[in-house]
């Protein structure tokens, strides 16, 4: 009888721990981000410059530099954006939590593949080894996420970083 009680207690504790970990990964660490600027790197100045936007929604988490996701709308045309701001050859959006329903990585990726959305560099090294990427569709919907750059890929997989990467900031 005691063995059955202990086994049931272990199963119940495992279920509680599993539910807690699921909640923390999907909901617990994310915070809503207050309205901020949407920037794209200018072709002329090579510096981030704000663009006009509306309907901004964003989430972020302190647990990882690549958990940032945002959605917005802009009235700027893709033609104007490509002439004015630094475009990217390739960008792959990262999945967002299911409850953040304005950001659908599969749909954004399909639009990027089809050419109905274009990726732009928003900010280089927003965190060490992490760039902020913006994709804007033909109808003005915009999406933002963080992506590891070459230095981040090297730093986080253990490869020697090399001289082309900036100095890694000291740990706090």
C-alpha cells in the first residue's frame, strides 16, 4: 500500500513540475514591450533610423537575447524601403509563442520566400552576437525578431570568434 502511495505521489509531483516548466517556457518569462521606435539601418549613414509605424505589439524575455518578437504596420512602400535602407539576402523568422498570434513565423517565412515580404537590418549587435531583423510585406505589415549573426553563431557554439567580431562585453 505504501508503494502505491509513493508512486502516485511521484507521478503527481512530476505532472506539477512538467506543467510548471511548460508554463514558464511558454508564458512565464515573456513580458509585453512598451511602444518603442522601429528602426532600419540607412544605406547612406549606416546607422539605424526610425520609420513611421502604427499598431505596435511586442514581447521579450530576459532569459534569452533571441526571444524578442514584434508586429506593426507601416505606410512606407517596399520600393522606398529598398532604396533607403539596408536589405538582407536571407532572413529566417523564429517561432513565437502560440498566444502571440500576430507573429506567425511560417507565414512570414513563406512571404519572404515568395518575395511578397522583404527583410531589412534594424540594428547590428542589439545584444552581443545578435542582430534585430525587420521584415515588411507588400501591404505594410511588419515583423521584428532577433537573429544570431556570424559572431553570435561562433560565440555560442564554441568556435574561436576571431578578430572580425567586436569585443565581448564583461559579465555583470
